[in-house]
C-alpha cells in the first residue's frame, strides 16, 4: 500500500536481520552471513545506489544494522523518495537494535487475527518448504516439536491430554506458529506506548483501506494517495518468485477471512485456541494495548 506512489521506496522482504542476527539457536552461524546479506541488498537496490566499498568479512550486529539502514537511506534519497519501508515480519524481534542507533525510525505493527496467521504460516511451512535441504528441514522439524511439546506440557486446559506424541508431531508447525504469534504480540504490546510506533488492525485496513491509510500517512508524515488502495498493482515488484504462498496478493483488497483456520480439523483448531494468547482475537488484544483515538476518517 505504502509503495503505491513514489513517496516511499519498498522492496521484497530482505530477512537481513533475521538471518544476520538470528534467534532461537541461529546466532552461532549468523555472523558468517552478514557480508553476503549486505551484498545481496546492494544488488537488489541497484541502480538506485552506487557500488559501496567492500566491507570486512566479519561484521558485528551493530555494523549490520547500521549498514542495512544506511544502504536503504542512500537508495531512497538518490531515487527521490522521502523514505523507505522494509516489511520482513520477524524483524519485529530487532526493533531495539534499530532504535538504539536510529531512534527516529518509525514502526507500523499490523495485527491480524492469530487464527488466520497461524493457519497461513503452517501452510507455508508444510507445503512450500519442499525445496529445503534434508538437514535444514529436519532441524526445523525437531525445533518445532520441542517448542510445541513444551507449550502443551505447560498448558492448563485439557487439550494437551488429547494429543499424543504422533498427533503433536503432525501438528508441530501449527503449534510453533502459535508461539511465534504470541511472541510478536507481546513485543507489539511493549512498543505500543512509544510515539514512533503505531498498531493497526488488519481487519480495519481491509474493510476501510482509505480511512486507515489516512491515519497511517498522518503517522508517517506523508501525503495520502488513492493509488495506495490498489496494492495489487505493486505485487510484481514486492514479492519474490519463490514466495508462492503470496499468489493471492495479486487480487484486489478483500475482507479478512478465517477460512484457512475454519478448514482445519477440530483437534487442530482446539490446539490453536489453546496456545494463542487471547484466542488470537486481534480486537481483544488491541483493546488492551491501544489508546489510539477512535477513527474519524
């Protein structure tokens, strides 16, 4: 949406901080990726930026964040943009690293129904990761199972007693997706009081895109343009070819739906309701964390 005009530069999800800093056991290997990740970003931004000078092979986390932001700043300025937007979802886990060096950065948290989120993530992980090599796939599956088992073991309701080891193995990525949503919502709640953060409801922005975009543009101090309500026109520039799970992004804006969640077997739906904070309802969550004035647009 924000890339609907020439105001803000955008690009496909970079995953730079997720891969270059890492979390959940990835930190041991992330330092070896940082230079390659920045080189890849540089290539993605051409011809907006000139070739940067070669960096040392090993970069600190601080240097990775500095170089990423500086590259995007330079590309935006030289391309005539007022700024840029980077939308890798898991970069929410690195807000503190960004703010420590760039306190004026602004962050938009799009809060979507957790049930829909975990159903979509589960589909992506199960259906679209066939290209992963055997060892990476096995490591992810074991990690998912470990997290899911601990979550159910600490569960206070009866769903954990209904799920045996084999059933949990089948549903492990669904359970892991629930924990991911919970972590993201906790971080959104922690950031909500900050003036440089804005939380918006996915349902609101699909049902009233113009009104919500006006609020968002005011927060970002940019002008609203009706072209922002036609994001499907920018899909080819913002979605990588391998992201097959985003094929629906070529459609016009449509109302939010829980169809994927509703199609899950009953036991899987019960597992999701058990593991998600607030049962995944974004309205309950936003009511608890938000003091944003009522919509007037």
